[in-house]
C-alpha cells in the first residue's frame, strides 16, 4: 500500500501526453540528446503506468482475499450468536442467563451478528478508494506489447 499510495497522485497520463505532443510538434527540431531524453522519459512513464496497474491488482487481490477470510470467520461467529440468542429468548424456565442480564446478552449478540456487515462495508470503502484514485486512462498493457502477448 505504501508504494501504491506514493503513485496515486502522479499524473503520468498527462505527462505521457505532453511527451508525445513535444515529440510530434518539435520532433524534427530536437537534438539527438533531447530526442533520447524524451524517449527515456516516455519509457519511464509507461513503466510507471504498468507498475501502478500491477500494484493495484495485487493490492485489490490481497484485500479481497483478506475480506473473504474475515467474512467467513465473522459469519460463522454471527450465525452461532444468532442461534444462541434465539435459544436464550424462549419461554422455558431453564434459561441459563438471568433475566436482568438478558438485554445485555442480546445487545452483544446483536453487535456480533452485524459484524460481518461492518467488515464488508469497511473493505468495500477501501477497495473503492484504491480503485477511484488509480483509474487508468488506457489498457493494462501498452499497445506495442499487446501484439506480443496475443501470439501466446
């Protein structure tokens, strides 16, 4: 996340467009050194674009895997808490919880039952934030490399 957060605000797409514009407008007037510097800059910006997409994919994959684990564990706990709460709230005289503590037990069970929803909402906000700040303006792989990948 630290690496991804450092590249979230970089405007690499704007800089790539400016580099292309400079090459198109002043291509004939540029010196060999300036043209090489523009090529190097463009390659670096393209590498940043690919790296951002790779890091975003890895971050989202790991976050969604963690979400799955947390939902399974909290969901099982919530199911158990719901069943126990229903069994406690019967009219049987053999209730293990004193009547004075029953509202506290039910309140605690209520929190446990809705914990999976809170976990889901927290992760969705995180995924939405990462996705929002890493919107890509182009394909994942630059066009020159798409043809090489398509052959395999």
